[in-house]
C-alpha cells in the first residue's frame, strides 16, 4: 500500500483548496494561516509544506503583510505520481526494484536477499503498475473529486460555531 507522509497530504489539501478558489474566480493568495485555520492543520507544518511546494515550483509566493501563495504550475499538466515524487522523492514498493532509488554508483539499493529473491520481478511489475496508476490521476481530478460522505469545506471551528448557534 502506498502511504503518503503528512507533508504530502497537507500539500494535496493546499493545492485542492487553491484550485477551488481559482475555479470560483478568486485570484487572492492563500496563506499558511488560512489553510491551518480552515482545515485544523498544525500551522508550522503547513507553512513548511507550502515552502517546500514553492521550492519545487508548484506554487509561487507573494511577499508582504497580505502575502501568501498562488498556483504556479498548471495542475492539469501535473499527475499524482509527479506530485508525490516532488514532495517525497523517488518511491518504490521495495527499494531494490527502482532505479530512481539507486545508491551512489548507479546501482539499485542493495538487497539482503540477492541471489535468493524470488519476488523481485513481481515487485518490479507492481512498482510499474502503481506508478502508471498514479500517473493517470491528474491533480485537477483530485480537485473535482466528490466523496459521497464528504461535506462542504467546513473547518471543525466552523462546525462548532454552527452547532452552538443551533443549540441556542
């Protein structure tokens, strides 16, 4: 199973939010504070995530008192496999099956089962299939995805305020 790290997850949340603003004609910048408050994310990690996304060229920053970030790279031309590699570096189900995870000298990472391994071919195929699957998902697909159980983008703070007003 592919497991996203927290930074990548926050990056996807940020991109989806910024794409949503853009699609509604809102060209304003998005700040780390705005995202942290809206989705109840830790501010420090959110800020570092946005900085990392800026360094990778996904978003650009606007400085100043009302500064923040906007999308720099067209999400319809970026797939999930590319995004994951930008955020987390090369990934593989098993390190020895991916040339991208090569150690110095250009060889795949060492395998402790070398000579006895009977699953390297299967794992190499699995890596290829997972990467192909992820490459088929554009970031715009994620922005358009609606879960049957999802509610509109409402933070826990907004929900608490709404429920406390209803209780009165």
